[in-house]
């Protein structure tokens, strides 16, 4: 397996792990009755820092293992796969954003019936956006894996 493909698999694993980590953490805060806007924001900071650290470690380890391939640039196939995958992720991100904008326009009707009643509607919409962005990144990265596997 090439360095490029290994990094894509690693990124996919990290992103899926982060989605699980975020959802279980928010669920744990909610179950324990500790969910508030402050704890949600501080937990989000923890998730972002964890994401950066895990991605740096994963990229460094793979670059160390495959150091010769890591120095090579992208070829035309890599760029085409990147474009196709980014297009899929963009469509999903756009759909999530439109859903959240619609939710914001209907806030009077859905207020109090959101997923996280402990926090304000704004934080609920932020929660949906975070989940949507992570799922969009998973779709983008999984499509890269698919395109690499299909062409090999």
C-alpha cells in the first residue's frame, strides 16, 4: 500500500474515532447532568486539540515508515481523486449547512425540542454542524479510499 493511501486510511480512522469520541463525550456529559454551554465548549476544545495531536502523530509515524514515498509529490491520479472526493464532501457540507440555516429560521417552532435541551438552540445548531462536518470529512476520506481501491 502506498504512503498516500496509508495516510488516507489513517485520517479516516482518526476522523471516525473523533466522531465517536465527541458523541460519547457529549452523551456522557448529558447523562451525568453536567452538560452546559461552558462544558460543551470546553469539551469541543478538547476534541479539536485531540484531533490535531492524533493527526500529527499519525502523519509523522507514516512519514517515518515510508520516508522515501513521503517526499514525492502528488501525481495526476492523486489530484483527480482529491477533486472527486472534495466534491462529494462539499455537497454533504452544503446540505448540512442548509439544514442548519432552515433550523435557525424555524427556531420558534423547534425550540425546546432539540437534541440537547440543556443548552441553547444556538449550541444545538452548533452541535449539528460539528456532527455534519465530521460526517462530511468521513465521506470525503472514505470516497478517497474507494477511488484508490477501485483504480488499483
